[in-house]
């Protein structure tokens, strides 16, 4: 028992587990942003978002399977392929997301709130079935494009891989860009206006449907970026993985305050960190429960989420 | 109270049933079973024909069909019919309790059904065994390895009596059980850690399912008996998508080998990927639930190669080909289906088919009880898997397993594994 306790106090293990939590936190944040932006604009919890992310990962799998056969991990060609995917996959996810909005959610815009919500659950199942036909019902492997070796040297007790660095190098700028976009561009202003009051925004001459489409495009493309990163990090795709990852992202959104962009990021980092610490120090089986326990505790004290503003219920 | 009395009766009956063969003389005459001596006898199989196990069950069904085909779908004056039932649903992607119940009920209600080949998953057998037991239907499994289904004191306290409400043994299997697989794996692990000069310790993970936990527990117990230090024993969350944090924790304990009791469907591939990602360079040992291409596909050949060590209840197809019976099976299979029987259980499916036919031949009458009586007395059967007998629990006497590794994205037979004498 004593050596076990000693090992669990090992600082290098703690650092490793924290790096791991941070990396997954950023990954969840990319998915969470799509949830929170769509909710902010149309007050729809887009349950299909996690499965959109899964389909993006399927595309990565197909892409890597076709293009990257025999490509050495870490080679120039591998980097080129990753860059190509970071453009192609977000475009695919963005168009799919916006397409679903136009075809399904838009006709239901004036319907009671539950109608688009249930439709979103329906879309989620449709996506899942597409994923099952696409990738089969088993876990499939995505070949390694970035070598897994430790950047700090093979002997270092702290483990930082090229993938971890890439994830942060991609995710952090994307988030900064998104924040700047929403804050300072005219389209961003239109989005915030639509979020506050769609009718008033329309009266001010904002084309609300266009703004909503842009929101779905951005949310989808972020999920696409997440897909590429997830594929590089976890190397596995299966048709059911959208549910779990989507659920974590959604939890992060609620935790951070739904509709709030920095809140989604903060929430995601907490979820990633709690999950990693719980499965590293407590029990892998209880890690998910731990995440939700923390969420419940935080929500008891801050029902609006960590960064969420207290808004009066619109009637 | 009612229930209690029933259980008492069941236990009493089963004790009597177990005691019966020992009290009767060795050269016993078969009781006279009434029944037709000609007509149609149906054999059904209940296997997960949709979802992730389809690859395996396709070859099992082919094996059964081959056995029946070789007999010309005839035993004496009986015409044999075969029906391939599915115990999986597309939505579950795996076996489903309701579906398995339906299959068992269907077999029970069809008076022509004498033999039920199945199931693939031990959990499914737990459901169909009592139903078929009450109906006296001979059940032969090609793939169930959970020991509790047949062996007392290896599973839950009321196992296996709870599956035998009639007190008779109606369930047989041609595959060795996990309680052998675990110890055999432990002996291998001890040898491996020594050979590869790794620490003499193991870390044991399992998926929390009947099969996975059963085999992991047996592995752990034998490791302790062999003085191989067990640094940890814990379940994983099979719904999780990655196990990196868990692996970082394990890395700090510096085990010489990691064992995972689970299947390719319960994340065996992801566990080894995250093991490598966390920088743990030790052998990864897994049971026969991972002895299928799906494991290599999910782990990726570059990860699986050289570090996967798979125990499997019997010889792989390549080794099987070295015996005369094995070779003729492989040749016949290839001739009939145009390809090699790649998946592990095809030979077991074939053996089940053969045993079913043998039981029908010995019985000679269309009587379910006669099938049971005669099947239980199959001794020194010269089958495709070797020479074996059924013991009083309905288990095969085969105790040999194979140790396999992965090379170049394919399984490769490494060595013959036997129970350690220590």
C-alpha cells in the first residue's frame, strides 16, 4: 500500500496527468464551442454536434487510409497531409452542419422549442447510422502521422508528444481568432445582436438566417478541426464515439455557462482535467461520474455556469 | 419461501444428477428411449450474426455447414435440417438478451429441434441455458469460455446449478474455459518477463464483463500463486474513448507486463494504443476474445506488432493443419467456401456440428433426452481439435492452449501453452 501511495504523489505523474487533461480539455473546447454558439444564437441544443464530429473523424480515417499509406510519421509529407486535412475536414463539417440547419432546423424556427430539439436527436441517430455504414461497427485505427515519441527525450519522466504540442498550437489560435471575430467584425456584431434579440436584429436590417447559417458553419468547422486533432491523438474512430465526446463537450458548455464562448473553453478545461485526474488517481470506471459530480456541485452554487450571465427567462 | 424451496429442490436434484454417473457401473446400458427412428431432425445455431462479431460467426456457421454437408445432411434414416438463428440485433450491434430468449423459445417449441449450437457470448448462454435445460435440448457451444457456466465454485455461488433447473446436464462445450486460459497466461507471463528482462510484475485490467473479468481474475490468482507480483487489478470504463490518464498512472508503477481481460469489442485495441502513447514498452497480454483480425485493425498493425501476446483455447488454424484431421478440415473448408478458415472459432463450429451428428447417431431415436444421455458419454472423440472427452460437467478434456503474437499485422503462433505444474 505504501509504495502505491508514494507513487501517486510522484510529481512527474501529476504533471503528465495534467498535460493529458489540458490536451483533452482543449479538444473538448473545440467541440463545445459549436454547441455554445448555436445555442447562443437559436437556443437549440444541437445534439447532433457530437456525431458531426464523429463523421469528421471518419473522413480523416478515409483520407489517411487513401492518401497517407506508407507515409513516415513526422515527415514533410505527413505534415502536408495534416495541413490539407485541417482545411478539408472543417469545410466538410461546416457544410454538413449548415446543410442540416437549412434542411431541418430552419423550417422549425418558429415551431415550439422541443420540435427542433427532438429533430436534433433524430439527426444525431442518422449521423450515427451513416458512421456505422461508413466505418463499420468496430473500432478502426487511424495511422500515426505524428510520432508518439517524447519531445523532452525518451528518458524524461515528463511526457510531452508532438501531438500534444500541435493540439495546443492549433486550438489556442483558433479560439483567439473566434473571440476576435465575434467581438470586432460586423458579422460578429450581427451574431451577438441576433443572440440578444432576433426580432430586433431583423428590424435593424440584419439578415438573421444568414447569420444563423454562418454560426452553423463556424460551429461545424470547429468540430472539423477537433476531428483532425482527435484522430491524431487517439488514433481510433467508431460510430458511437460522438455521443461520449459530445456529452463531455455539452457538459463543459453548461459548466462554463451556455451561450458564453470563454465559458465553454473554461468548462472544457475543467472537464478534461477532472476526467484525467479522476482516471489517473481514482478509478477509470468512476472518472465519468466524477466529471458529472463536479458539474452538479458547481451548478448548485452557480446555476448559470462559471462565466454565464444571469439572464431573466424570456417568456 | 416458495422460491427458496424451489432452489433447494434444484440443488438437491443437481447433486443427485452429478452423483448419478459415479454410482452407476461403468459399462452401463443405455436406457430405452422411446421415439421415431426416422424423420427430420433439426439442428439450430444461435450466434450473433449481425454487428461486430459477424466476422467470427460467419466462419463458425461455415464450419457447422461443412460438418453437416460432409454427412450429406443425413444420420442413419434421419434427415438433418439446419437453421442459422441470429441472437444479435442491428441496433445493439451485439447479442441481445431478448433475441437470445426468442431463439431458445423457438427451439423449445419446435419438436424437431434436437440440438442447439450456441452461443458465442457466455452472457447469452446464461439466458438460454435454463430454457433449453427444461426442454432437454442438447446445447453445444463453440465459443463460451466463462467457467461458471459448467464448473461449480468458479463463478457465482448458485452457478452452474441455476442453469440446470431439470438437474440434468444439457450444455456441453468444445472449447477450454477461461479458468484454464488465465493460469496458462500467467505461466506464460512469468516466462516472458524473464526472457525479455522486464520487471517480474504485472498490471491487470479488465472490462468488467463476465468473460473479461473472469479471465482476468483467474490470471491474477495464478500470478499470485507463481509469485509474479500483481501491481494492480482494476476495471476500465469500456464506454470511454481513451485511457491515456490511466496508462500514465500505470507507467509510474513500472510493471513488466500489462494484462487486459476483455475483447476487441471492449477496447483492447485502444488500451494498447494508449499504453504505447504513455511510453510503456512492455508485453501486452490478452485472451482469446481478442484473437481476431478486429483487434489488429483497431490497434493498428504498427502498435500490435511485436508486443501483443494472445492466449487462445486451442491451436490456431496454422497449427491445426499439422494434424491429419485438421488438415482435412482446412482443405474441405477451402474447397467449399473458396477461402481459408481464418477466424479462430471456425474449427470449433465444425467440431460442434460433428458432435451434434455424433450424438444423433449414438441416440438413434428422435428423443431429446436420448441426445443428452449419449452426448454426455462421448469419450476419446477423435475430432478436428484433437482427441478429447466430455467430463461430467459437459466440458472438454482439452487443456492445451496456444500462445500467439502479432507480426506484420497478422497473428502468428508462438508456442504451445500448458498449465504450470508449480
